[in-house]
C-alpha cells in the first residue's frame, strides 16, 4: 500500500510540472500553417496589401511602379467632396456633366441633386457624370478640381508618385498613380464614416429625372468575400482592370490594391488571395497602452517616456516580437530575424521614481516557480511521512 501511494503521488507531481507548459505552445503548429509571400500567385502587374490601421505592408509587388488608375480615381474624388462640401448642398448638373463619357448615373442637364446623392452615385455606380458635376460645383471645372485632388494626396497623405488630371479616371497619359499610393489613399479615405458607409453599401434606390432604378455597387468583393468593407474597382482600355478592396475580420481591417490585371476575374482572384494571406498570417499586437510609461536606464541615469495613444503593430502570427527603447525615446520592434524598425517616438517626462511596467510573462513564470517549490516541499514531506510510517510498522513487527 505504501509503495502504491508513493507511485501515485509521483505521477501527480509529474503532471503538475508538465502543466506549466499548458497555455504556452511552441510555434511549431503556427510554422506549419505559415505561408510565404513567394507562394502567392498574383497575376496583376502591381499589387500591395497593408493593414488599414497601422499601414504595415504585408505584401508588395511592383508597388512603386506607376500605372493608370481608371475609376479607382473616384476614391480621391469622393473623399475630397466629403471634406470640401456639405452633404445637403444642391448641385446643378451642367451640359458637360450630362454628356460625360463612360459609365454614368444618367444625370439630366439642369437637374438639381444633393451632393451626398452624387457621391453615392460616384462611388457605388462609378458615375463619370457625377464626378464631373461634383468637380464643377466645388471648383468650377474638372481641371481646377484635379489640382485640389493633387493637393490632398501630396499635402495630407504625403504621396510623391501620384498625379491626377481629372475626377473620374478616364484615360490621360499624365494621370497616374501606384499601388502603394492608392493603398495609402484608401487608408486615409476609410477614416471618414460617410465614405466608409458608401463604399460598403451594396444597393441603394436611385430616383433621378432620367433614371429611376437601384444603384448596384460595382465592387463584386462585397458579395463574394466574407467581411468585405469596400472599396472601388475600375477599368479603361489603357489601365486594364484595377481594384482596391478591403475587408475586416476579428477586428483587423486589411486593404489590398491590384493594378493592370488582364481580366476582371483575375483582379478579384488576386485581391482574394491577398486578403486570405493577410488574415491567415498576420495579427495585431498592442505594445503600449494610452498614457503608459516606459523607462530607459543607462547606469544610474533613468529616463522616463510616455505615449499619448495606444501603440499597435502588425506582426506575423508565428514570429517572436522583441520591443526595445533607446535613450531618446525611439520605440523599436524586431520580428524574428528581420531588422529592427522604429515604430514610435515617445515623449520624455519627469518622474521621481519611475516604475517599470510589470512583465506578465515574468509574473506567470514566478508564480509557476512558487508552485514548483511548494510541490517539492510536499514531495519531501510525503516521502518523509511514508518513510516514518514504514519504519514504525517495521519496528512493531520486530517487537511482536
């Protein structure tokens, strides 16, 4: 009986020790599911995938090469209109707008239309006539409005490889952009709630003087991809098929761009691949909370830094993340074998006795060590008790 108790107790002890590994799996399973960018079969001449919040590039192919954008130009027209006008402003449609080439929402000459309705026709149904009407209302002409578009992307977004000549995207040899620039433009535009609402709307009634129907969003991604949130597709003979697509899953929104696809199906296939790759291989991690303090120590000198907003990074699911802080407040991250990159510059603050942020993993480790010490002591006491009982029984047998 004594030996049975010893065996059972030792088995229980082994289980307790091994339980320290539960909840801390290795990266082996994640590595098995890892997909490298080289495995993607992207047919478009240029493509990019970014995190819509952090702007981190998750995949890129010829992302800085200039191409003709076609109707994804209307992303810029739409956000400019939302920022430069009121939704209830009444726009009078000109003859030039009425007879604009390409895709239309069939505006009538002299028709008076609320600005928001025109923006919906612009972004959902890709109305070139709506684009011209918007431009003429805000700046008097398409040419002057294009200058406003260029000012937005250069001054507010900081782009250098994009130039617009019109508000609709019909071919002009001096009207060009890049996949990377379009991703950043889309990221900027999606911060506007009205823009976000419009590009995610599938259908909407349209009651115009010459056309009474339903607007049907030309972006097929809204029907074919789970979690799709936008944004815009385009086509001209010179640009071929262009597409800016976005989707959100588990609180993470990704934005993909493909330019100069040979066919429409190819453009949607490429975007689907990009989004699947991003959601399957990346996640967001919060490095610091709002108003959190970190300290840098150099000998006896301790400098404290604070962040105003939460700091979030987009990293591969199977990579170990290392975070460092230097003496001037540069917060850097390093993923696996990748070089370190600075993600934020923290503000210095004066504190009497800065306290380092507790390390949750260290606390868990310390707690585990305490339990292991207690178990070891119990092991010793149990063996001592069992030994004493065995000795007592042996002595009793001698005397009897």
